[in-house]
DNA sequence: CATCTGACACTAT
DNA sequence: TATAGTGCCAGAT
C-alpha cells in the first residue's frame, strides 16, 4: 500500500473536498486544504482550482471571505455567489453566516485533539 | 539542482 | 484598510 501519498492524491482529494461545498455556501483555500489533509496547503487548493475545471471555483474565497481573484473574474464570482444566496459585506463574504464547515472524519471517541502538533524536522 | 511563480495565510507596521 | 515581509507547497523553467 500504500505509500502513495504523493501528489497524485492531492488534486483528487482537494477536488472531492470542494465538491462537498453545498450551494449557497463558501469556503476558503486554507480551510479546503486543511479539510483535504494539507494544513498548510492553501496554495495547493489554488492549483487544484486553476488546473482542474468543472469545480465550483466561485464558492472558494480567500481567508476572511475575501475574493482573491483579480480582474473581472472576481466580480463574476461575487455575482454567482449572490445568485446562490450568499451575501457580502463590502468586498468580503459574510463568512460568519456562509462559511461551510467540512465534516471531520471522525471517530466518535473522545474528543480531544490538541492543537496540531507541528512536525519538526 | 536552483530559482521563480501563484485565485494563500498570517503578522507587523 | 492597505502594504510589506515571511512561511508553506507543488509545479514550471
């Protein structure tokens, strides 16, 4: 088995995560990456969206609900989100009301979780 | 193998 | 709010 754990698992995983975002909700690059298994892979989410197509890219925003897409595409994204029922506060999405939380894998065992211990090298 | 780039996140000023 | 610097990860050259 697997050892694959390579970049081959990155895109498929991120794509699947993005697909889980329900209509009318949004998520951030960092949150998606973390949910997919890459706590620091915000850039990976970016790549996944840019390379793959067919994904609800308009439901993905930067931290704080900010639209990180330059040019008119950003306005397009905002328009699409409003069309789905998402409201904005100035230039940002009201994350407090529309940020989608991904399901934690979880196992119903005791809670716990301590901050993510960073791997040191 | 070294360097740069990118639809980022976070902190400091 | 805006700008700048730093860290992160993978791909492109």
